[in-house]
C-alpha cells in the first residue's frame, strides 16, 4: 500500500520538492497526491504543477470567518483522501475542524528544536537567543502552537557569523533529510502516538 500524502505549503517548497524526489522511487512507499496552499504566487505551487499534481489554494481573507476557512480547507484536503497530511512550510494554524478530521495523521516540520523557539521565526529566535545548537523538528500537530508529539529531530550547529538566512538555509538542508527519512519510515512501518511519544511500527 502506497501512503497517500497531501502536502501543505506557503513558500518556496523545497521540502515539498524533497518529498516529490523521494516519492519517485517506488520503494519509498509514499506518493504526493495533491498540494494545498493558503496563498497564490508561490514557487511551491509551480513545483506541484511541474510535477503534474492537483493543487488548491484557499485564502483566509476570502472567507467570512477563520472557522469558515478552516472548514473549507478541511474539505479541499479531504477530497484527495490523504493517509497523511504534511505541513512543509505551511504558515497557517489548523483549526478544530481540520484537527478533528486529520488529527494524528497531520505532521508539521519546524526549523527549531522544539519546545525551543516555537512560532513563525524559529531560526531567527534561536540566533537571537545565542544558542550554539539549534535544528529542526517533525511533530504530530495538536491543538497548540508547535506543541505536538515529536517524531524526529536533527541538530544543526550555529556559526559565530551566522545570519538568519544562512542559518535557516543550513537548517533546511537538515530538515529536508529529516522529513524524507521520517515520512518514508511512517509510510513503510506506520506510527502511533501515545501521549507525547511517537512509536513507529504497527501497533
Ligand atoms: C521550512 O524551514 C519550514 O520549517 C518553515 O518554513 C520553511 C519552508 O521552506 N516553516 P520551504 O517552503 O519548504 O522551502
């Protein structure tokens, strides 16, 4: 059984591209079936279109309320019957409806070692704090902000002369490897979430 992935994006889509490249190998065990976004005009959508994938874009400002957007985004995602939804640079928090539908099989990659530096600026906040080691985290999304059970992490050293951009690019290199390895493992072995622990393998 090939794991059906829907990938959610908001930017350049290099994490999406890493997954697309990995899925080209049938032994990987997963396929990207659609790409969803909260905005138009991003390189990630061009990557999806180049791969011949269906895409959908739902902008929050086109809906009367955030809850309306969340319900519509849930339906648009469900239409593709994902086994796993992967947020790869998606910059919107999932609402109740989305989590009710996909909770437990909705994962997000974050450019910091959670629980440190949650939120929109993980790399910037780590650099500003002066940590010597930061990194990236893949976690199962829950109702909090970057608080879900952790599936994988990779450490990245901070250089003395690092800028936010240089550090984030180095984090993203580690992040793409973490994402590809972990999603592949989930596809081949399955995973379960027990409290704050994620266990791979069939329950
Ligand atoms: C990634 O570092 C992700 O963790 C963060 O934004 C970046 C998106 O990069 N939220 P890309 O769009 O996958 O290139």
